[in-house]
C-alpha cells in the first residue's frame, strides 16, 4: 500500500529561506515565523499521513454509492471528515469573523497540498466548500454571509459549484438552466447540471449549491447568466434547517478516478434560489474566485506527482533488479536496487525537480494572491492573473506525466491496482480537465492575459527574471553557467514566442492560438527555471555560510542543476513549434480528418 | 459509446503505394496484390468493427471473474472468439502445414492492428497464443509441433508465456521456479508466476503454458533458465485430452485496464513439463520471438492511439462549443464545432500524424521480419533488430500520450467511463510496461543494439536516410524545404547523439545510459520522419500524376508537413539532454531522494 510523507522541511525551506514570508510586507505575514508555520505544518502532516492518506485507496476501491437519493461516501470518510472539522483545518485561511483562523492564503495552500496529496477525492469535499464560501464572502449580502458562512467555514455544511450542463461546459453562454423571479425576491431554479463534485453525500447536514442560471427575459448568451445560492435544505430565520429544496441528485458518474468524491448529476426542479451578487453578472462572480480555484487545481497536479514520486523512490530503493553498469553496488544481495540504474534516476530526477520547482511556484503564486487581497497590490494581482493559467495548465499537464513516470518505475506492479500507483495517475488526470480544460487555460493565457492592461504584467515578469539574473550574475562562475545562462536562454525563447504572436497574431489570430499550448508550457518552464535559480542561489548561500544541513542544500543545488540541464531546454522546442505558425495546424478540412 | 473504423484505405496506401509489397522480392509477397490484400482487410475490418469492437467497453466494465478455479471472460467474448476462430483469423500468418493460411507476417500485422484497436484485451487471447505457437514452431520437436500447433493455430487451444515471478521481472536470473528432471524425460515444474495474461479462462479446451524455469543443478542465474511446455490438460498420444496437470490459477489481478483479459497468478505444483528447445537455453528460445512480440506491442500503442483519435475527431466535429476566433463557421448553430479551434486542431494533428507515421513504421518493420524469415536476409534481420526497441518503446510511449490527448478533446466527458476514452488510455498504458518495460527497451537499444555486429546496422540506417534524401533532393523546392531539410537535421541530431555515446560511454557507461530514453525517442522521431518523407513523396507523385483522389493525397502531404514542422524538431531537445551527460542524473545519493 502506498504511503505519504508530508514534505514539511521542503515547505519550510521555500516559505522561509526562499520567499522569506515573515519579512514580506503583507498584512498577516508578520505572524508567519518559522516556528509557527512549522507547528502548523507538522500537525497537518500528522493528520494527513495518519488519517487522510490511508483512506485514499479505500475511496478508490469502494467509490460512492447512491441509494434512494442518499449518497454514501466510502468507509471511514465521514469519521475522517469529522476529525478534519474538529481540528479547524477547513477554516484555516477563512476570516475569524466566521469562525476561521484568519491565516493567509499561502498557509491554506501549503496545508492544502498535504491534503490533496494524501487523498484528492476526500479533500475535494472541503475544497469545493472553500470555493463556494469564498464566492459568498466576495459577493454575498451581510445576511447571506451570516446565514451560510459560519457553517461552511466549519464544513458542517459543504458547498458545490454548478456550472456545466450536458451540452455545455466551456461555452456557458449556451446554458439552459432557468431562474424564474418570484414576488418575494427569490427565484425558482429549474434545469440540469452535470459533473457536480460533492453534489450529494452523507457527510454534512446541509449542502449549499452555487448555481449558474439564466433569469428569464435576461440578455442572450453569457451576458444573461446569474449566480444563485440554492441550499439543499432551506434555512430558517433562526438558522435551523427548514424544508427540503427542489434539488436532487440524479445519478453518480462512473469516472476514471477520484472515485471517493461523488460526482453528481443534479436536477433542479423549481428549487428556491437566492441571487448571489448582481443580476446577469454571474460569470464575473465566478471569475473573482478563479485565480484561487485554478491555483488550487495546479496544486493538485503537484500533489499527485509528489506522492507518486515518494512511492516510486521507496520502490526504487527496495526492489532488487539487475546490476549497476559500473559494477555491483550491493554485492551481498542477489541484485542491486533499481535506483542504481541511470534511466530510473533520470525518471526520479524528472519527478523530483518538477515537484520541488512546482511547489515553489505555487507558494510564490499564493503570496501574490495574499498581496492582492490583503495589500490591494494591483501589480501582484496582475502578475498572478497572468501566471494563473500557467500554474493550472502547465502544472497539471506535467504533474500528470510525472505520475505516469512514477508508475513506470514499478514495472508490472505499477499496473496492478493494489500498489496504488495507477490511482495517482487516474486521480491526477482530472486536474487537466476541470476548472477549465488546459486548452482553455492556454487560450486564456495567450488570448487574454498576455495583452491585459496593455501587456504590463508580462513585461513585469520579464523584468523580474532579468533583474534576478542581473543581481546574481558574476559572483560565482558555476552558478552563472549552470543556472543563470540557461534561465536567460529560456527567457529569451519565451520573449521571442511573445514577439511572434504580436507580429503574426494581428494578421491572423490562429498564428497565436495554434501556439497557445506550447506557449503555456514554455512559460511554465521559465517559471520553474526562475524558481530553481532562486532556490539554487538560496542553497548556495546556505552552504557558503556553513549551514549544518549540507546534504539538504547540496541536494537542492543538484536537483536545480538537473532541471536547468534537462528540462529547461524544452523552451527551444516549444519556440520552434510556435514559429512554424498555424498553416500546418489548420491545413486540413474537417472531412480530411 | 465509442466506435471503430478500420483504416483500410490508409493500410492499402502504405502497403502498395509506399512499400510496394507485391513487387518486393520476398517469397509469398508475390501474392499480395492490391485486390487480394484489400479483400482480406475489408473482411477483417467488418469483423473487428461489428463483432470485436462493441465488446471492448463490455470487457472493461465486467472484467474477468474467478469462481472455483474457473475464469469467466466477459459477456460475449466466447461467442466472438468462436467467430474469429471460424473465420480462420487466428492462423492468418501461420504455416499451412498446421492449418494456417501461410500469409506473410506483414498481413498478420495489418490485420492485427484492427483487432488490437477494436479490443486489445480480447485480442490478447489470440496474440499470446500466436507467440507461444511461434516459439514451438521455432524450437519444438516435430512431435511437439504435431501435438500442439494445429490446435494452437486454430486457437482451439490457447497459449501463454510465463516469465515474471513476484520478485523478478526484468532480471530473470533471479527466477525461483524449478524443473525437476524425471526418468521419462519430462520435468516436474514447481513455482509461482505472476502477470500471466490469458493464464486461465473459459474460451478454449486447453491452455498451453510456456514456462521459464531452472533445472535443478544447472548453472546459476540467467544461464540456467530453460523453457518448458506445460499444458493445462496433458495430451494423450491420440491427441485427446488427458488428465489435469498440476497448474492452477491462484487469483486474477485487478488492473488499471485490459480488464477483459484475465491476468493471472499461476501456481505450478509438480506440473508435468516438456523441455522446449535446449536445456539452459530458455532465454535464447524466448528471445527468438522477441522482435515479433515487441513489434506487436508497439502496434498496440498505435492501435489505441488510432481508435482514440477516431473518436476524438468525431466528438470534435459534433460538439458545439465556442466560436472560431476568425469568425463563426456555423452561424446557423448556437456555436461552432470544437474542430474549428486551433488548439483542438493541434491536438488532432499530433494524433493523426503520429498514427499514420507509426502505421507505416510498423508495416515497414514487418516487411523486414518477413525478409529475415522468408529470404534469410541478414541485413533486414539486423536492421529490424535495431529498430525493434524503438518500435516498442517509442510507439507505446507516444501512443499512450496520444490517447491522453484524444481523451482531453472530450473535456469532462473524457473522464466519464461510459464515453470510453478513459479505457483507451488505461488499456494503452500496459503497452509501455509489458514485453520489456520501455526503460529496458532503451537500454537494449543503447547498450546492445547500437553496437551489434560492429555497429553496421545503425550505419545502414543512416545510409538509408541519406540515400532517400539524395535520391529525392533538388526536384521540388517545397518538398526539399518541408520534408528533406527537417529530416536531414533530425538525422544529424541522432548521429551526434550516437557520437556522444561513443566518445563518452567508453569512459563511463552512465553517460550513454542516462541518455538512453532520449535516444530511443529521437530515433523514433527520425524513423517517423523518414516514413513521412516517403509517404509525402508518394503522395506528391500521385498528385503530380493526376490521381483522382486528390483529397486523400493532399491530406497525406499536409499531415506530413505537420509532423516535420511540429514533431520532428524534438530531436534537438533530446540531443541537448543527452549531451548534458550523466552528472546531473547521478549526482544525488540514494538518501537524498
């Protein structure tokens, strides 16, 4: 059975050595001393390792069961959820006013990685609730906040997001769910929603659905979409639960993975709904949470890659097979462990250098979200908006690939479900799809974010890379050569790709969009390159300063060198593809496929 | 539900326009006129589309069931297997002497792709039988051949290959299964084998297990391994079935995919075995079939990619979502079909250019196997041996990626099992693992095949590329630029990588092996590049000659251009990784992971 070990040391390294959070000028960050974050991370580590992770394979095997309108979650989920609630983990970064602990988002993100890695399907119940609560927090009236938030912050009530319908996912303008205004100011919601994660289950007293629907008589298409609060049980004035609302689960989907999460078809039949935010501005309300939600999904890509990596390492050290080509390393044993073989190393180094780079990238992104929310830092907001599709798309694409690499280390055993490696990849697969499929992320990046605010955020990004290189160049020849030169080259490739889009996308936008996926990936590589340069420099300084934990910092430097030498050069390939333009991509008629 | 359409037109194009099989000087090929192969392919197409493919999702859903020692295959499998047997498909390329149809291997390969694409799990029952029969054909005594082959060629009896044990897969020298010599010349086989595909099932009267085991008192390690025939039911002198042998299924594995195939733990308890071939030369006997078996697995990579692609195309034409960025293409509909979007096109072109290139590569490989077997062409044998790990490793790695791309086109529906796209990827995943995990293929390529026979086969490969370029250059400027120049550049990258191995691998073999996976992939790209150059030229000539089916040939040219512009440049990235050497790969101690 697979195991999970929370990477607290690595998390602390990024938070304190690299990002230096407690020195950052962001309200609330002054509390984030190393001892404090360490205590939280240790506790979260214990809970996720001991309680949440062991249920991962149980959830996969049992799945959820629908009987007479009740959805039963897998054995042990309810008890574990109670423990999570009791520990106050569900409200870690929610306002104290509503019962949360008021910590910055970066701490929610760090802890969230542990939960996701330990059990993605389980963690989604609280993740969805967090998202729905954030929407109410941002757009709700005071009365709505008072009614729903205390219960949602504690996860006594969970939440859902209802966007997709059978005939439309990305293109929500095609939506058919209707909202009929009532005289008392409420609406009657009627329609069908699909792919609703945590749509119905037996772990909470109430479920608060956030539902996109069109108010009758409103504008056509996406401009006529509004967002509604539709509780499973109506809530009485005194906060007690009232009558059952007209919403019911139709069926549970049979999915490739995340079996422990109940993905439901939800039927709304004149269900009572309460407008959340402004009429016809439902998409805007959804989008205000998008940066957070998408960063959270990017984190899932990292999380599954990391737990899969951990198990691949354990197997590679344990499994004896063949001999090192340079001579037996365990001559007393019948064979050497897999980890002596260069191609196994290559695979593990791919995984390790990705996971650690991605972790830094996500935490950095989370600090920008905090800066945007807590300091109203518009530049941070702009930059993280630009990077959000990269975090979501790149980290879930590559994170998935890494779970496949980890599975491969197991050979035939990787294909057998009891070893758990198949589940990591099957669970990770969904992250490339939901919260905006990765093709949509690439489109968002190239079609919208690049040019946002006159392109100032992408300029800021390049400035950041440039000044990092300038500030650190010429001090150490090896560091220049191993870290800064590759970063400079990759960043130049990225700039050239942007240039190509500008010069050719105006004439024909297909020239930009045909390269959008490659652009997202090369952008991701440059970001991870920047993270590795920062981490490498930090490690080098620690070593130069005589840090006691030499092994740790040397491993950081070596892993960074690997990323720079073996992964970052991918930018040149992406650039070549982009520069080949749209002609070969668009040449065929539909019939020629 | 997904569907399958056998690509007979494409198969005919490769067989006759590109490879010109009926003109090849290989015994038996003179019969392969276009009308003849077309008739066979049409029939195979009908059977696989109508009978075999509809059972694919059934097999995935139901899986196999073990009850009181009997393994029940999914609903409909037995009846379909009867139809396949009745049609004589199982012995298509087996000798007429044993009831086969005596056709060349290339025809078995072409038809085999249809079967694999339609239903990989189902097709494995006959595929394993084919492999076991080939081993008996190559190494059996006349009596053994007469006893087993007629029944195995017809698949009245099926076959298995028993290599893996719980503690060893790749490193078979660690094997523990024992063979105790008996006075009558037979052996008593005792031990446990795992991952035995089609190990037990209810679709055949007898199952002929080929089992690797160590004869007591023989040499240590791999040099002491012999191969045995161990029938489920002993066969009487008159060919009738005798008593049950001491072999039994222990359990069925729960796997990520190919649920319709029974993957068994097999327990041998003093089972009667008959030596196949020479004592202690079991590995050699297995390896004589390796080229065929590995080419067959490479074909599975293509087959799953192709059927997944077909369904992705259908979905992309059908699903309305969003508008073309260059203006509505279906203004009468609420939205345009997905296929208008450049990023969807990119994905479909990746898939299409891979599938068609891979098909040509495999059929070319199959003609070399025929040349080796039927004409005793040593050069063909050497070249196909060199290319075999590339066919197996590259085509299954990339084939798998393509099933993931196809699944992605479906968005959320791709994650739901009823749409069938998840199954294609889950089934395709095993091909990267079995018949030698792809890391082992890369090792075989770089550590053994490159230098085999003094390196003459890799030289022959480069000569082949060079002379193709020389023979076709300077006749058409566009063709030079679009096809020959990229092929030349990629081939040069590959040569440089080989050079790097020679110069550095001597000092430290890790410098070669750390690049083995990249080398296998760049080799694969050059092969597909060569195939596309050949197909492109053939299409161009057809168009220049006024061929009536312009759409088809133009689509070939356009798809080839795409591969050359967007896929082939990957060789430069692989080269850069290889040239970065082993230092960053091997830097960490095992504890630092």
